[in-house]
């Protein structure tokens, strides 16, 4: 594989099962070498300390031959006016940076704060930028890169605001994630998002959705333009991770992820268990990459 050789596939393995050993088994059996660490035995990564990771998580990762591409943290998932929540999150982020160093992991996924419903997000820009700048200063101490996920209900939900905070914080320790489905669910055109953000993106989530009812679908079958945009990312020299986030079944951590009821976002009638949804997404991504590669060779 020529151009695609610098692409590594990872995934949020807690969508397979809340049981960490099951996660590692399924991932290893698929031939994958990386996971994004979020839910471990039903507990969120943000609730672990360094010692617990050293004792109960790292040995299992090593035994399975699996490395960590990113830490799927809940940092930035507090309301923008919640000062006590922000103070707690700074302590959590410091611990997560130490965990990242222990796991030889470069990236921690973060968010840009919940905005009160019905209010204009733009009025909070200064405060969002100030708080993320504080987060980036913590990351810099540990040489870790915070990657911002464009997510519904937070400040950086649309490309314009993602671009604004990335440019304003202006730090090598704060970069962007491109999440196709989340942009679709916010009514954005992903090609326009790519054009605006491509220089700031260092991490990609493979998740697709359809605009009609915001339902998550198998990658490449929705409105995220995943095949076209991945080809553009790769041609422009993207090197790094593609992280599966299938969201094709209801999984334990989803309760923590969404403000709305999880069942409203993902209808649980797809007839797949966690492992089945994960495998389907993985194989769909491989097919997309193979097609991109064969098109490269025929040019």
C-alpha cells in the first residue's frame, strides 16, 4: 500500500462491549493494532488514575498487542458557565495527560463546552477560547496534543466555530478532529467543512449519518462524503489515524455521550451486536481505502 501505508485504523472499542477483555479480543481478531480508549469495564477513562491504568489496563493492552491511538476523554463536556466543573476537568486532564504518557499515546480527544439551549453560541467565544487555552497549557507540559471533536450541542459544533477556536488558541497542542457524522447532524456540508478545516485536522473519526433523520449509518452509505473526502485527505498528505466510531448499536457509554436520550439518536433496531457493528464498519472502511488506493494506482 503506497499512499495508504501511512494510515492506521483505530476505533472506540467500547462500542463492542463494556468488557475490556472482549474489546481487545474482537479488535485483535479483526487484525487491528490500535484502539481509542474510552470505556473500560463499564467505567469512563476520565474516572481512572495513573496507578489503576498501570496495574489493570496497560498489562492487558500489552498482552493483546494493542496500542492506544487516542484517549476518548469527556474533557470539555461541561456547561460553559460551570466554573466548578471546569476546575475539576483541569485536574482530570492533568491525570489523563499522565495516562497518555504512560500509554505512549499522543492524542486526547476533547470538546468545547455545552452551550445553554436556545442561546447564541457565538456570544461565548471569548470564554471558550480562554478555557481551551488553559487546557492546551496543561497538555503542553506533557507534550500531548488535544484534539477537538466537532460535536452537537457544544460550541464547536459547526466548521466555522471549530475554525475560529483552532485559529484563536493557536497552539501545536490543540488541533482538530474531523467527524463526518457530527457535521451532517449539524446540517453542515462536509466538503465545505473539509475545505475550511483541512490544515488543522490531525485526527479523523469514521462515523457516517444521513441528513433525513440524523441516524448513524455504515461509513460510506450516508451523507458524510467519507469516500470522497478520505481520498482528498490522503492525497493532501494526511498521515495518522482513522478511528472507527460506528454508533450502529446502543452501547453502554452512549448514555454518557449525548445530551439527548441515546435512543432518539440511534434506533436500536439494526439487529447488530457491538462486535457485529464494529466489524461491519471496519470492513466498510477497508473497502473504501482499497478503492482509493486502486484509483491512485490507475492515475
